[in-house]
């Protein structure tokens, strides 16, 4: 059977049905014209397909894919919040981080151990042994005493008044009659 | 799967195809990227009306191909000349007569490809640079597979003729 150029072209593309392809292959072995036609069309494919033919490097389509996706995310508002983003870490980095954490914890336990061992003596200290001085004003002092009372931790508290009394003028000064002042005192 | 995840899945599958096809039409990667971006934005806006991933693929190929052709038409003949100059290959480490012959062959093929009628050029580009099957090309261009087969052969015939006339060196 004679195959036309369209069949040979489809054969080059792997688009000929298997039966027809087998038949064409038999024909190619015996028919020099069919063989020449195949070579002619194959040459065109070689020229089309070989970008390296030019000596220039082809475009980096993988970088292009990433670049365009970032632009699309921006333009369409698809950027995910930080906590939803998938993070890929190289295994060596994860292993190095894990080792660093173990070493750090080990060092903390080693040097921090004796200090932790003193904890019982601190816990055994009585509140009575602690002498705390707190400077507080009028209303703040009262609030502090009330709070301490509610905590039921402090057994006794002494209030130390200042050596020199300090008075603050409240409100605006006003002139009043002497009789009125006396009656207030009574 | 949410809308964003579905969009990303389609993007990862189809972008490598579309960018190759558009690049082979425009000859410039940054232009191809911009046109593909526009195509994918349109797809994102219409993705509810395109139910399957396969349909999305053909839809995107069709839209990006049309965008590329429109872009080239707008640029016109003057810019085509610029494009040719832009695509002048950079000489690699190989030098001498062989390299010059290869460069000439490459340029002749690109020129011949640009001279092909649009209907022939597209099937060739989709096959050679998009690596699409005849069925996929037929779906993308909304023509029959038999028609794709005919166009592929005619495109190869024309290129072979041009290359023969130009007495192109085949490495």
C-alpha cells in the first residue's frame, strides 16, 4: 500500500495507528522514495526542535513558572497568610537545627542543674523573714493593705508614717466667716 | 479542593505548555509571561464555568495563543524585524565555519516559521514547542484531528521547501 506524505508526517509524530505504522515501516524498508520523504520531513523537525542549534541557551521556563505565579498571586490577591504557607526545609538544615537544640538543652541542664537544686531552701524561707518596704501614697497605701489582707499571706503589717507631715490643698481656697468655721469644728 | 488550590493545580500543569507556545510565537520570554498572566487571570475569573481540568487546559491554550497572535499583529511588520534582530543567536563556544552555518540554519528556520500562514504555523508550534498530541491540538484550535494531520504535513512541506531553496546546512 502506498502511504502519502500526511501518513509519514503523522508517523514522525507517533500519531499513526499501530497497524498502519507497522505497514509503513515495511514500506520504508523497500521503497526508497518513501524513505527519502521521511528523511526530508525529519530534517525539518531536527531544525525546528534543536534550539541548541543556535548556540544560545534556551529560556529558563522553570524560573518563569515561579516568577509568573508570584505575579499572579499578587494581581489576584491569592497570597496566603504566613501561617498557611507551605515551608520546605532541606533535610540537612533540619538535622543541624535539631542537633543545636539538643546541645543547648544539654548545656542548660548541665549548668542550670545546681541552681535548680537550691529551690527547696528558697521555698522553705518564711514570709516573716522577709522585710519588704513599699512606699505608697494615701489611697494607694489603703488599697495595698486591703489587697494584702485578702491574700491571707501576710500575718502582720506595720505602717510607718513619714517624719514630716505633708498636707495637700484640696480644691479652691474660700473665705468663710469665723462663726461658720467654729460651728464646723463642733 | 478550594478555588485557590484548584487554580494552582491547573497553573502548574498548563503554564509550561502555554508559555512555550506563546514564547515560540512572540520570541520574547517576558512578553510570553505577561500574556500568559493575562490568560490565567481570565481563566481565574471564568473557572466556575470551565468544569474539567482538561477543558481548562484547552481553554487556556486557546486564549493564550489568541493573545499572542493579537500581540504580534499589533506589533506589526516593523517590530517583526526587531524581533528577528532580537532573536539573533548569541555565538556559543563553538566557532568557525560550522558555527556560522548552524546560526544561518537556525535563523532560516525561524524566518521560515514566521512566514508560514497562521493556521499552519500554529499546529507546528503546538506540536514542536508545546508537545501536544493531535487530539489536544484539535481541541485547542477547535478543528478535527484529520485537519491537524493535514496542516502538520503542509507546514512541514512548506518549511522543507523553503529550507531546500535556501540550501540550508543541516548539522
